[in-house]
C-alpha cells in the first residue's frame, strides 16, 4: 500500500488540518507524532527508503526499533493536507533509541519536528504507563490556554481546578489533572525531561507562555482532549474578562458527587477549599 493510502496516515493528516482550522498553528507552530503499529508499518513497507542515521538529542531505549509518523521541523500544519510528502515524515529509531532515520516524506529535505526529543520522551513514558495503548502526542499553540499562563499561578492544582470548574465534562475528560511546565527554552532535552516527568501522571502538560502537549490512545481522543482543555480555557478567559470573581461555580462536593456517578477518581489535592 502507498503511505498516503494508509488509514493511520489519513487520520494523522485530518488531525493536522483540524488543529489548523482551530487557529492553533500559526506559521510553523505546533507538531504531531504517532507511534506506528507493526502491522501498519508492514503495510507500507514497499514505499520506505531510509536515509542516514541522525542523533535524536536524547535517549529513548524503550522505543528502540519503533517507527513514528511526525510533522517536519519548520513545516506548516496548514500545508500538511495539501503537500503531505513535503510536510511530514516516517522515522525509524535505532536499536538503542539514540538515533533516528527518515524513511519516507520530507521530499524537499528537512528534519523531523524540533520538538522530537519531547515527543519521543513523552511516547516512551506513555508506552510504559499505558501498556502500549497510547500512540499519539500532540503539541499546539492553544490561544486561551496560553493566555491563562500569564494570570493563573503556574501550579498543577490551580490550572486543573480552574479548568475543571469551567465545564462539567472536564473532570470526566481529564480526571488525572493537568501539569504545568514553567517557561523553558523549547526544542531541547531539558524541556523534554520536564514534560515527560509530568506525563507519568497526566495526559495534558501546559508549557507556560508557549502552548500545550496532549497524549492519547488515538487521534480522536487526543484531539478531543486538547479541544476540551482549550474550550474550558476559553470560557475562563471570558469569565475573567467580565469579572475577577465568579458569582457561582461548581463546588468541591459537587465534583465528589460527579466522580461517583461518572466512575472517575478525582484526586483530593485538586478539591481544596478556596478562601
Ligand atoms: O515550531 O511549536 O515548539 C514548532 C513549535 C516549537
Ligand atoms: Zn511550540
């Protein structure tokens, strides 16, 4: 099968377009990666031709030998649908998880996303803690979430609780909460380590004054998660634009009751009393 005919590639391209249409991907902002299943890579083997090995910039031994579909560095999310073979690529990792090589795509040259270390370290953590279930890592420049990083304390508890309060579905969609990475230089190993540390317990990590990372099982769940968090952030921005004080909101006991009916566990550290 041709790469562009494969269902996982079509799903990847649709998600890139959806993110662009949300306004989350100005210029070359944001990046997407998918950990390809063995049978999926087998189905497109005929079209793969691998270039020379390159250093990843970090080490991901638990991903040795795996293949990923990723967006290209400097490529625009808005172009993924119209010129996928120029905008995205399939990479293979070596047997130590130290190097990658491009096996399809980026026909006009280039490298995988500048955030490859963060993507791969997040994949490595998620593969482990979900027993291989999670396959998608998504980074976007979500406007309202970024805006909140200028006014809320940069603490997991504050972001989780404030975003849970903005829509009843939120604690059900991200019951484990949200982690916050303080401002750091993007693209390198340090921010990758900080983010992947948070991914051990959360599916969402916010990079202060930059954007968001989400992890999930498939394209629908990962896009839906980012969309839900960002929608909630949009509501909070609107509320804070009207008044610094909410007149009424969802209370800690309301969340506890919701948790029972929806069969989710909501950590008590997010249900603190406010004064
Ligand atoms: O340009 O979003 O974080 C891609 C990015 C870097
Ligand atoms: Zn970014």
